[in-house]
C-alpha cells in the first residue's frame, strides 16, 4: 500500500451535526510483520475532524515504529504513550546542551510543537467535558420531552375520564330524581287509597257525613227524581204560599198603627 486512505461522513444526531473520519493504514512492504490498522475520530465539522484524525494516526505510527524512527526528526513527535522509557530519554536529550548547540532549530521547533501539543490536549480535555455536559443536557431534554408527552397524555386521559364521570353523575342524578318522583306519586296514590278505604263516617257538629261510596249508592238506588218542569212549578207554588201567610209580628194591611216590634213609636199630630 503506497499511502494511507481515509474516509469521512457527516450526519446529524439528536439535532446536532456530527462528523466521523477514519484513517486506514495497510501493510508495509518494508515491515511485513506489521499488521494493517485503522483509527477513527468523531467531531463536529469535517475540516476540523480530519486534522484530529491525522494527528491521531501519526501518534499511532510513532508508537508502532518507535525504534525505526529513532534516527529521524519524527522521534520527537509525541507518541500515543508518553510514559515509555524511550520517550523520556528522548525528552532528556532534547533538553541537553549538545542538541541545542548542534541543531538548535530542531530543538526549539520540537519544544514549540510539544508545547502546542500539550495545549491541544488541555483544550481537547475541556472540549470533551463540554461535550459530555452537552450530551447529558440533550439526554435530559429528551427525557423531559418524553415526560411532557406522557403528562399531556395523562392529562388528556384525565379530562376524558372527568367528562365521562360528569356524564355518568348527571345520568345517575336524573335517574335518582325520576325515581324520587315516581316514588312520591306512588306513595301519594297509596295514601289516598288507604285514606278512602279506612276512613269512617265522622260526625261534624251532630251531622253525619257518609263516605263517597255510600253517597253514590244512595244516588243510584234512591227515589226517582222529578222532571225540571214539575220542580219549577212546585217551587213557584211554594213561594206564592209563603207570601200569602204573614208573620205575626207584621202589621195587617191598612193598619195605621206602628209595630212596636219593628218601627219606633209614632208622634201625635
């Protein structure tokens, strides 16, 4: 394989744009014992993510070919693991006077690049913390959205149950009212029937009062009733007879004397 290959893709995750770049390094003809390897890096934009992927691939390369690059300037490129004895020896060599006097450009340039690499590591650590906080906030927002949707569904179910309960209560109230009305009418009819059946002939001031059934029976089985013409003639005869007979306290016709029972005493002359 002549040169490494890389591939990148941009996508969106939970409303945030992301980018993933992978670098593939195949087998080498000069070092056949080294197996192919690949590194991947995730960022937010491609122009930033591919640089991080290249730096990560170079660090792996310096770690894998640690002994092969000991005679080249690449030996001062920070490897993946910085606590190895070889790297610590190289750092002591970089700080020595021999290298600073023999090749000061490489010494100072290496120190400058190492300082930039350390600053990048600090910034990357802060960025990872911010990313974790942002991911936690996004996760919390999604959970809150789910809880909000569940709360809205519960509120809708509660409103539906409340409407159904109100309707059922209204129907039960209507049934209860109708039952009370029916019960009142039935009780009133029963009271009337019992009162008519159990009532006896009361005596009011010495006058007997017969029940309705007896009165109806007396009307049906009583003496025959005369016609209206005969009843009118009998009434007229009775009135004329009453007018012919004068009461003892009334004066006779033509009598000039005043009645002491009705009129006051008349004055003389």
